[in-house]
């Protein structure tokens, strides 16, 4: 639960939710891969989150979650 509070705080402080690391992983992709459903839902509620972003392997958060 504490991690989700941090995500909410970062979003409230205008942190860029689409900032990707060196292999194209965004917070949404990491949360989907990690099975962090609460964080995925929190991120998806933000209109700033790019739901269609793909990582360097060409997979989106939905495709990662399906694996």
C-alpha cells in the first residue's frame, strides 16, 4: 500500500509518468510486469499516462500483463 501512496504523490507533484529507463520501461510497464495491480490502476487513472507506450522489445503494458 505504501508504494501506491508514493505513486499518487509523484503524480500529484507533476512527475512525468511516461519517463522511461534505458530499455524503455515506464512505471506502467514495470507495475504491469510486477503484478502491482493497485499501482497499474492508479497510473491508468492519470490522463497523462501513455497507455500505448512500448518498451524496447515492442511490448506494451497490456502485452506484458498477458505473459
